[in-house]
């Protein structure tokens, strides 16, 4: 048989998507999920690897805009639906798709590529670094108390059907997007991800529930969650699974978290995929009983080093020359001089002596400000060639708030 790597044809989508589902275990998705991802798939940005008439590899790239330090919204390829059939492992299928995809992303003029990884070890060799982390927690609300900030009592909450308040919730989300690196400006169709509620995903929990927060008649926040009822010999033991929570300011967050802590017949709040620095951690009486766990989230790659470093701002002045290694995308290799501050930046090629040496993977990890170059240097991944350059660059690349990816793709 002959192999063929090509752009996906619309008539091939079902076969292509079935191969993806099989690669992830073969459990069928709900018709609601499948229909949504069919509608979101951009065929011109999706690749299929074919062995004769068999689809043995898949890869796609959504059109996204990613918030970077300074608040700019930067064109980003959302790499997704990557799979290789188990019958075709170690034959170069994945490498061929990654090669073609990054060449395409460069040609589209998108300086960043981002993904969430089912297996984190896979993508480092293609230049992706871990750009954001996420916080998971299981809070014992029977024993942990919450102290809310001033202004919380000015916020009113009401129940609403998730679909009925979708537009209002999306307006809140849009207000928050520029305030935190790593957030995605939602493109048309992506608003549905917050209200997907297939019964197969509930695992004994209630249908998706929603409360909206209002102040002076305006919706300023929301929480979406499920409740799993439970009873023990001691009484009620229900669990709240928080799916999504956003608010425009601190009192709104206080009101929403107080609501979750106080729901009748529950003793636990489980969260997943929350920001590392979320304020509720400083409202609780006992952080140990919140069972915190950190996990990798967004993996980020600089497709165009110069354009990417110019797209963000820097919280302290930087003037540093990077010696960049990038064997997979050799157009990035060499020396780049970055000069920038909180107002903007310029990054150009240079023949000047390098101050720091690193690979594009480390730049991806540090880009959103969640991982310091100093920390990477502590692992031997960044080398300081000019004394003082490491601290200067580390401070400049930092972010006042932790970068965070609000949802997967």
C-alpha cells in the first residue's frame, strides 16, 4: 500500500474522527459532542495520514487567539485531535504530521502553536514546552470554612438554565480574557463547550447546573457545576463538581465560592483545571484539607521566535541576546536580541554575543510568565553566558498573575 499525508476532505471526516476515537480507547462520544467537533473542525487546517484507504493518523489546528503578558490577543494554532493508529507506531507518522503542521502554521503567519497533551513526554521533541499549570482540589467543606472579602454581600445570585444565560456568561468571560495570560478568546461555536452536558459524562451526578452573579442588575459572574448525592452512616455526603467559574472582580468570586461551600447536603467541592493563584486559597481556614494537586495544562511552541517575543510585553526592562536552538524548525535557530518593557518589545536577529543559551522549548515554557528562566536554568536547560542576564530576563518574562488555560480543545 502507498501512504499519503494530505489535507482532510469533508467527506472523510467520519472515518478520520473514528480513527481518533479508537486511538483514545474507542469509547464513543455522545452525538452532542461529535456534532460540535464536526462543526468546529476546519478541514483546510486538518491533516490525515492514509495507508491505502485506511486512515492511520490525524491532526488538526483550530484558529485561536491567546492572551499573552500585556493583554494582547495573539493568533495561535490550537493543535488538536492528534492520533496515530496502534498498527502504525514508530513509522514516522507523528513526525511527518508535526513537520507538515508546523510548516503550515508558519505559512499562515501564526507565531504560536498550543496544545494539551494526553502524554506530556511526546511533544517536547517537537519544541513544545509546558506553558501553564492547573490546580485541582478536593475541598472538605464540612471542616473548611470560608472568609469572604468586603463587597461580597452586594452580589446577588440566582439559578438559571445554562443555555438561557449563555450570552450573559460569555460576556463575562470576554471581560476576563485580557486580564490573564493563557486565556483563549472564544471564536464562534466555542461558547458551546461550557454547556455540553452529555449524560455519559455525568457519572451519577446531576445535569449541569448554573448560578449567575448579579450586581446592580448586571450579570458579573457565573458558576457551572454538578452535584453527586451521597449518604454515609453519619448523614449526607454529597459532592459538588465545579465545571466553570468566572467573575469580574474579587467580591463576585467570593460570592460564588461561598455559594458552593454552603450548598445543602454536600461535604466536598471538587475542582479541576483552576488557576494556580486563584484567590479562594487565601479565603479558606485550612488549606491542607483542600487536597491541592498541580498538573500540566497548555503546552506552547514559538513557531516564529521574533514575532512571538515581540507580541508580548515585559514587566521589567529587558535587553538580552538569546542563542536559540531549534532543530525541528531551523528558521528559529541562531541569535535573537530582545529589547522590551511594559510598553512593547522588539526582537531581531543579531550577530552580537549571546547572553543566554536555550532551546525553543524553554522559551515556550517561559513565554507566558508561569515558569521562570531561573528555574529552568536550575535544571541545566538555560545557560547564562553574561553575568546578570538570567535574573534580568527572568524578572522581565514574569507575569503578575499566573497564566491559565480555561478549557481544553
